[in-house]
C-alpha cells in the first residue's frame, strides 16, 4: 500500500516542508513590493538637500553599489537554497557562531520591518481618517498583515502582484502629469535635461557621496528574496536572477521617478520642515491636490505591501533558525500542515509589530533596522568571498572584487549609523550571545545544526 501524505516509503512520519510554489515572476514581485516601487518618494527631500539636487545620480550610484551585495546573495542562494538566508550562508561557510550572530542581527532587522510599517501606515491613515485613534489603526494594520500572511503562499503572491500593479499605475500617472507639465520645454536646451545628473554649478563630490549613503537605504529589502529559497520552484536559478533583477528594476524605476521630480523642482533645497512631504509637493506642482492626495494614499498602500512582504520574510527566517535549533525548534521550526506555512512565526511577528508600534517611533525603528541589515549584508559578502574565491580551485577576479567591494560599502554605511542605533543594536547582539551561551552551557555544546532541504 503506498505511503500516505506526510509519510516516507518506510511508513515513518516526516515533518511537513514549505511548499515550492513561487515562480521567478512571483519572487520578483515580492521583492519589488518589499522594497516598494515608490520608496524614493519618502527620502527624496533628504537626498535632494544633502546632494544639492543630484538625487538621480545618488540613486544610480547606490544601485551599482548594492548590486555587489545582491550578486553575493544570489550566488549563496544557489549553494544553499535555505529559508535561513544569510544566517545559513555565514554559518556554513565561515563559522556556526558567526552564522548565529548574523541570524540574530537579522531577526531584529526582519521583525522591525513589519513593526515600522505598522507605525507609518497608522500615521498615514490618520491623515485620511483623523477621527480614528492611533491604537485602533495599529491594531487594524498589524491584524491585516497577519491575517493575510496566514493564507497559503500562493495567495500572498497574488496580493503582492495586485499591490505592485496599483503602485505602478500611480507612478505612470505621475509621469503623465510631469510630461504634460514639461511639454514644450525643449527650448531650454539639452543642458536642462542633463542637470539632474550633473549640474556644474552645484556639484560637490563629498555631498553627492553623503546623499548616496542615504540613497543606499532605499534598496534595503532585496535580501528578503533569499528567505523564500525553500518555496521557490527553481531556487538555484531563480533566487540569483530575482535578487539582481529586483535591484536593477527598482533602481531604474526610482531613477526615473526622481529624474522627473528634479526636472520639475530643480536643485533648490526643500524647507527642513517639509522634507517628508517633498515628493507630494512636487506632485502638487504638476497635478494639483488630486495628485498630491493620490501619492499620499499610494505611499500608504506601498507600506501595507512592504509590511506584508517583510512579515512573510521574517517568518521564513525564524523558521530556518528554528529548524536548525538556533531558536526553540518546537515553536519556530513548526510548519502548519494544511497551508504549509510557519504559522507560529507569523502570529508572533504580528504580535510584536502591534506591541512595538506603541513604543518605537518610525525614525528609531528605521535606524535599528539598518543596523541588523548591514551586519547581514557584510556577512553574506564575506561568505561569498570565502566560498567562491578563498576555497575555489579557480580564482576569478570577479569572485574576489565583487564581494570585497560589497563588504566595504556596507561596512562604511554601518559605521556611519547614529550612535543610538549602534548602542541599541549592540545591546540586541549582546542578548543574543548571552542566550547562545546559556543554550550551549558556556558554548561547550554545538550552537546550531544546519538542516538543508532538498530542491524537490
């Protein structure tokens, strides 16, 4: 008699696995939604003032810089198609203790992302529904993220496709208003259309580099694609392609958005109190209050999609760490057999997002998120260097240069994070090390056990 579902040919019960249901297209869409197609709109004013109007230049430089790390993520996913992502890569290639520390830093990063999306969504919604209290909106958004992510992975993928389509339509509408506004401006000459890239009157290399260090933060989130390695239909091919393509697609789209905005606004600075509303101000200049409110609403929807995608990725990371005993396996490594999702992790992250929304501000949450993200980025670049150059029989210069450049860029950005972010992040790492010491009785036992899934 054939073995039933969930049983091996020997008749012994086997634990359920994540379901391989995501195509390359699904992975690209999830990555785009996590990063958000309209992400540069939120930091446009800050970069504009720092780089003296050269926003599009900083976005393009940042894209090239982050591509080195994206390539490292994709190549490591080929070697280790695991939901543990950077945690697994560093632990398998360098040392299990460093993998554990990397994973612990990522836990803070991945849990904070849905938390800060809950905060910003609640604040943005208050502009539309001023009579609704903040606490009610926080409960609604955290509950919505969780409820939608408790459905099967195919449902989450379809929701992400709808969100990506909606945001793309709004961007196209914005472009249409800009083209209508600038129609006939060709008499200004070619220099007018190249000034957003390089204006000799205001260009300052140091200021552009400072702007680039901020623009790099616009790409945070592409690494979440690697946490879906165990749900990808062809992880050894698609994770690399999706990671690099998401970085390039969002970089080009972001460059077009800020280029259009700079043609309208020029390089003049925004008032300090208007930095967060800089892009809607540009939209109002070309499309009136209709476009102003449309963009405000779209930024809200974008953060809804980002919060959902971040919670999806965080649940997969915790599952990878739980399965390998870095976290309690019975809770974090469990899969709900019907939908084949890590339901415990989804519920836990939703509870943390809701609770934290009452104690952590959006600004502080972003700073802490960057602390964990860049530790993970550095770890993945180091793991890629060790595997594909240090230990490789054939020494290719790309396997030497790309991960080292990615590591150096991420290390420089990490060093320039605020002092409060470093203190809070350092405290989180210390807690993780303490937990590891207790778990292993003073590091006398094995810290983690990496359980690698098959591709089937």
